C-alpha cells in the first residue's frame, strides 16, 4: 500500500529565455537613475560652490556655515583662509570653504542700522538683563573666589 505516489517529471523545465538579459536591463536602469538623481545634482552643487569660492573678493559680505556674517578684509595668498571682519575691530580668520554664501552689498550695514534705530527702552532692557546675569548670590561668589585662590596656589607651587 503506497501512500505517496512517485511523481515523475515529464521533462525538465527549460530556463526562461532572456532571464539574464532582463537583469542586465534592470541594473542599467538603476545605474542611470543613480547618476541623474544623485551624482549629477551633487556635481552641479560642487561646481557652484567652487565658483563662489573662486570669485571671493575683498569687501564681499559673506555668511559662514556657522551663521557668522561679516565682510572679507583680506584674502591671503595661500587661498586656504580668509580674514573676515565681523564688527569694527573684530577680525576672524577662517577656512575659505566655510563661506557658504555671498550676501548682497549693504546687508551688514542694514543690520547695524536696524540695531541703532531700535527703541531706546530696548537698550535699557538689554543692559538690565546683562546686569542681572552678572549678579551672583554671595555664597556662589565665595565659592568662586575660593576656587580661583586654590588655582593660583597650585600654579605657584
């Protein structure tokens, strides 16, 4: 008594014709998509950024990737760094590739004028806020003084 009958294949199934060719087509389409959606836009951005960095000039108002806005006052010969004046008397040396945008002329002047034309009460409120920040409770001041005295003693030793 045979529970499972023996099944015989009438013929081996032939492999699907063109199976390898369809896989090649799929891979080619994927590579083309990667080129158009990833590589090409990145190359365009890189070229634009390089053009921006090559066209930097003294007097340009720039924005850095850290959010610092300033005016270029010197471009050293090494072409790796720039000197940016943030405000009068404050100059920062930073790598050239940290510059992300050139601002329209007069942008920094407009910001400075806006701060000067702010209501007079705003300046008083800012000073009061600064005074409150610097006032410390007496116990905290004593601890800070004690810590600074300890450091000076350690430096002397």
